């Protein structure tokens, strides 16, 4: 998180990829909120600021995906869905079944 608070945007992609890897490995079978999501939940607003700072492109999509998965645990305003739509359009199953279930719930609320 400290690296993402720096002004060097070129360092963000490696940091976001590290966060993605940690989150993915902890969310494949959730019976409770994994420790990485508990830790990152207090940085939710800071991660949204990172998303806003990054120029359009793959790094911004990467940031949106990280914000989306954390939004699943902290946001009541469908930010999980909002940021997933702004993120990568690839395979969402890699984030785990609980994430997909949460996204489906937000989609039905939006509908």
C-alpha cells in the first residue's frame, strides 16, 4: 500500500499484480473474509484514488479489478459491480465463487 501512495505511477502495475495474486490465492475457497481482504478493506478509498490517478490502459483496469474485489467486502453501493465493469473483461471465475455470487447479487439489484 505504501508503494501505491507514491507519485510514481509506473510502479503501480507490479504492486497491483502482487495484490491480485495474494487476493486470488486467498479467495478461491472463502468460508470467512480472508486476511488480505480484511487488511485491504481499510484502504478501499485509497485504492479508489489510485484508480483515478492511473491513466487509461491495462494498469487502470488492473486497479479497477482490485477495487472491485475489495468492494465486495466493504461497499454497500454496488461499487463491486461498477469497478468490475471498468476492469478487465476476462475470466471472473479466477476470483472465486463468493465474488461471482456477490457480483450476481449486485447485477440483480441493478436490474
